[in-house]
């Protein structure tokens, strides 16, 4: 009777050990599976959030870059419309500036002005057959007559140049403020390229612009030939309808993409960027599958170890459990001792390997997070800084100027904005090429930065134009004027010093280029909410033109109307 009783105790003891080990396996498996599930969901959400943020930044950059080109062209048209030869509308006495504009700007397919009937009075490009072309029946010309303000036309085949263009037009007014005609700049569609870092976008990405009426103006790739039309696609309709936001939709080429759209109300356009959805989720899905496979393997190993250890004594198991609890409590250096029977030692070694793997995974995850932060920093740099000089661009300038206005209102002090345009810059480009011109612009940026305080802002406005925002001047306008005058004169003198650029060509001796350059500087004082950022820029720009008319290398202060 004693032997069966003893055997029964042994069976109960073996079952008890197995039960405890199985409970331990479950205790480790449940949080592991839950953590893996949360990690997979988090990776998916993070992929979408990262894509949304990056695409929206790119869409805003597109709107800013291309919108800036259109704004520059609009200002050019306004100045053309004020020229007496243009206002005369005499086909026998055309303004020669039309040809100069086309020669200087390769984006301009032509430069023309017409009468109210749409007859092209003068054209930089010769009209076919020597006969006057009439564009009076084009939709954009009719819209110009109805609205009597700056208009951006839909893409069409230019009757004079034979090129696909979008016409930018503005009215011509006579002395009685009566509209007598219009001046137009047909822009080649390729000029609307926003010059964003497209190499970082996945293959199959699309970006471009729609008019508010659904006509596609430009797109980076157009294999379907839908530019200038209203694409019959769900994505195209949603882009125009939503105008501002993000969504997923089927595009005209049959690919489902994740889109980010930003409005351009100044020209009646919408900028969009679309990335194939499978590329958005591909990396997250791959990581999720790898994580699930590792988790499944870990669970299988744990179950096998529990069955093996059930046949052995409990002491090494207790030691292993204690080590596992130490790791679970945050002690990543804890390792199981390789002791007891060989089976227990193998379990301890396997546990140590698993812990090392988890620690390596944690390090890899930290490295991935650091890499993502670096990519985000690069995107911010592209969005808010000029790629040549690394100075703030217009987008960041507007933000800094708004901050200066707010600080001025709070502190009751004056601020100043300096608008600079380089004198004698074009001859340098003509003589030595844009490479030397870029070197001079970089040197100008460095000299400007050395003239101001850390709290001030130096920005590149475009081309050879720069803007400096002086913050926290004196509350007395006379003293503030003197402070701004001192800084402006310091800048003027430093920029007028000779420039010596070293041009490096592979396989050739270095070339030293010396150039004498100066700057026309317009300064506008402002305080509190007396004006908008656009007004302040306009004042300083007008003052700069006064300095330019005075012969350059001059500082002029704006007198706001």
C-alpha cells in the first residue's frame, strides 16, 4: 500500500511543477502579446501621422514656392501696365521691354499686351504671318474682362508661340482709370514646378496643382495626358472639393493614394501631394510581421522549456523565475546562472539570449527614432530655409515678422524691416555664370548675419533680394529711427566692400573672381498693430526702389501713407 501512495505523491508533485511553469509562461506571454499588439497598432498610426505631417509640409512648400513665382509675375505685370508705351496700345511703337523680359526669364514664353477686343497689339515673339492675333474668345480673357483684376488662365496652346502655357494677365488703365486693354505673360507650364525634394518621395508619388474649377494646371508626371483637362477620377474631384486636408482616394491612373491638399486662394488653385497607400503602410506591415514572428518563436520556446523543466527539480526553476522577475522589473543586466542539470542550463542560456535580443531590439528602436527625427529636421529645413544661403525663406520670414509685430505691441517698442536689393549683381552672373553669383549671395548672407543681433532675423526674399527684421528697438520713434539708420549704414558699408570669390573646377586651377557690389536698402519702422506684415514689406520695398532710383548704395526710409 505504501508504494502506490508514494507514487501518487510523486505524480502530484510533478503536476504541481508543470502547473507553476505554465502559469509563468502565461504571465510572460500575455503582456508580451499585448505589448506587441500595441506596438503594431502604434507603428501603423505613426506611419500615417508621419506621412500626413511630411506631405502637408511639402504641399505648403509647393504653394509657397509656386505662389511666389506667380506673385513675382503679378508685380511685373503691374509695373508693365503703368508704362506709357504700353498704355498707348500702339502696334507701330511697341515697348522694347517685352523682348527684354522674355530674354531674361526663360519661364516666360512670351510677353504681350492687347486691346479690349483681345487683339494682340504688341508681342515679344513675332505673330504668325505678321497678322495680329485675337485671343478675345479665350475663357481666361473673358474672365479678365468680367473681373477687371489680375487673372491666372487655364493651360492652353498659345496661338503665337505654339507652346502649352498658362497666361497671367492684368488690366491696363488710362489716366481716367478706365480699362483700355491688358498686359499678359504666357508662362510655360514647366515653370510651375515647385522644386520640392521629390527624390525623397516614394515611387509612384504625384504632386501638382488644380484650378478651383477642377482643371489640372501642372503635375510632376502626366502619362495620362490630363493636364489642361478635368480628370475623371475620384481623387481629382475630392482635391477640388476638400481644398484643405488629407484623404485616401483612387487616382486617374488607378492607384489608391494618400493625399494632402493646401489651398492657394491668391490664384484660385489647390496644391496637392499624393503617395501610394501601399508605400505608406509597407514598412509598418513588414515590421509588424517580423515582430509577430519573433513573439511567436519566443512563446514556442517558453512552452518547450516549461515542459522540459517539469521533469527536473524546482530549485533551478525558482532561480530562473527570480532572474526573469528581475529583468521584468527593469534590470536589463540580470542574467540566469547556468547551473543544475544540462536541461536547466540550456533554459538559462536561452533566456539570456532572449534578453540580449530584446535589449538589441530596444537599441535598434532607439536608433530608428533618432533617424526619423533627423529626417523630420531635414524636412523642416527644406520648408523654412533657403537651400543656397540657409537663411530663413519667405515662409519663415512671415512668421518672424508676425512675432516681431506681436512683441512690439506687448512691449510698446519699435521694430524695423530692411529690404535690400543688390546693385550690379547681374553683370557678375553674365560674366562668370550663376556659380559665381551663388558664391556672392552666400557671402552677402554671411555679411548680413554678422551685422545684426541674435534676436534679429536675416532672410533671403528671392533672387538677389534680402530682408532684415530688427526687433526690440527704442520706444521713442526718433531714437528707434537712429538705431535702424546705424544698422542700415553698417550693412550698406559692409556690403559695398569688394568681394573675392574662389571658383573651383575639377582638374583645373582655381580661379579668383573679384567683384564690386553694393545694395539699395529700404527701411520701414513699425510699432504694434499699426499695419499688417504685407503693408510693412510693401513700405520697405517702395523705399528700396527709392534708393535704387537714387543710384544705389543708398539707404532710404519709408514714409507710410
